[in-house]
C-alpha cells in the first residue's frame, strides 16, 4: 500500500457516511489552509449526469492544443487514485500527492469530513501552488452542495446531459436533479449546455435567468452536426467551424465536444482559435468511454472479434450506448454487464436489450459495491446469463458465425477492474 493510500484509509474513518453533500466542513478546512481555492487559474466548472468526464477531456485537449498548461480534477478514478488530479498536464506524482494529503490531514486535525472533501482540498492546494493557464473542474455529485462548488466564480460553466441518477441524494424527479446540477451557475458567468430533456432544460434556463448568467443552449445558441464526408460542423454567434471526427467514439460525443467549444468560446481567451479547437477535438482521450481493448482479455476472443469497454451506468448512459449499438448493427453484439448496487439496473438495460445477441451478468471480485449477478439477471427478465466474471463470460460466448463485438459496460468501477485485467495487473 502506498503512503497516499494509507492516508486515505485513515480519512475514511472521520465521517460516518461516504457521501454527505454540504459545503460547511470543507469551507472550514479551506480557511485553515489559507483558502487555496482563491489562488486558482481560470476555472471551467463542469456538471451533469452523463458526459462530464468526456467534456472535461475535450476542454483539456483543446487548451493543450493551444499550448496552454491545464489542471484537471475528475472522479472517480479507474485504476489509480492519481488519475483524479492532473497538474499542468501531468498526473500528480505519488510523493507530491502523499505530502499534500498528509498536510491536509494534519490541518484538519481529525475533524469530521468526507474523503471527497479532503480530496477536493488537496486538489485545490496543489492547483494553487502549481502555475497553469486553466483548471477544468468536474463536479463530483450534483452541483449545488458538491465540494467543488466552494470556488470563486469561474470563467464559464458547462452542464452536460442530465438524467435520472443518484436519486437518493439529488431528488426523485428530473426537475429536482436539474436544479441541483444548475447549482454551479454563477451570476454573470456564461453556462453552456447540450442536448437536454425539456424538463431539465427549463430548470437550467430558469436558474440561469435568476442568476443573470448567459445560457448557451444547443440548437438555440449553438449547434453541432455530422458533416457530409466525415467530421462535424459547429456553429454559434461567433461563426462556424469545420471540425474533425472526435477522438472519443460514439454519436453522443458530438454533444460533449460542442459543449466544450461553446463554453470556451463564451469565455473567449486570447489563445483560443479554430486550429486549437480542431486539434483538441481530434486528440481528446478518456479511458473507459467506448474504449477498444486489445490486451489479455481481448485475447480470449476468437480472431476478428472486437472487445469494447464503456463506463455508462444509468438510464442516460444506456440510451447513449444503444445509439452506438444501432450503428454497430453489421455484427452481432454481446453485452457483458456489471453494475453498482445503487443503480436501477432495468433502466440501464432497457434500451440496450433489443441490440444484444446475448447478455451476461458479471461482478468482478474487486469491483466496488458490485450489484449481485442474480439481481442483474432478474432485472433483465431472465435474459442475462451469469458470467459470473468478465473473463468467464468471454470464454463462454458462442463462437459460431461471423466475427462479433463484445461490449463490457454498466459501471465505472467495473471499467477500472477490466482495465486492470486487460493489462494483466
């Protein structure tokens, strides 16, 4: 166990629940640390249900294509905790992370606080000490009371697709969830949002109007669409852009790319130009999002087969994957699904089932809060077969006929375990 992991284990004992949405505890800690959140570079704050990480990846890639140094804060991690904090383009090193965790732990002095709040404090401490030109800041959960919402006003906000998820914390209707997400909107700060359910968009628009924040809504203030012959066409009040195909696969990534472009153009830094936007859209990378695997697990499949991985895990994620599954109609598609225990399995599976040649339910031994295989089978109406692990499911797939595709999906925690397994870790 690394030093940083040992500190995080100790911090887990400081608060009785893992998630407790509040700003008070963190604000007290940040005051003791000398308010590092007030010494950040320009911030773009990103909330939403699906697409936050991908939008952050596009934002980072565009800025880096323009030669800018970019901090990034995302969650959760897939393989190593260090993935959550990127300092001026480089993932935080173990020694730097451990020293910052120890510093924050000492200053906190065993006061009740959640681990995510400590992680946010550590990130702000490191971001404030390391020169950079932009901080891309992803909300952990919700927005209004998320730990990231202690920052001074950002230069822009972005709200990606909103759907039903984390209802136990954010509310049981789309409107309630949208209200929590819209809590990152700040007076006078432009907010870019993409394709939304009308109920969610109405709430976001109302919050923006109440705050006097310019709202840049897709198909009203900006648009993005496939370009004949490949790539994308983007347009807003500043003009049009011909863009290459996104580096991230899936029709839904056009929306996330457009949100990133709209947010950056609303801010309008001097370094932003069409070449940087095009280069960043093409270069964006984000593990576990329709990622093709070609390692140890992929080798379990017959020649010519493809193995894909996606962390989609809620109703909106299932719907987005179903669009990609339809585009893959030329080959049989086998689904291998493992989910987190708090998710509504049936809502995720429903749009995917019509596209599945077979369905397998899995739970990896190290998968955090994994849904029992039997529950996934039940939610599928008995269609799913127990894996019960990814490797076992891959070995049991029917081999006859044309080369097929296999999509492993349902949980970011599953995605992390699969990436470890595919690398042979």
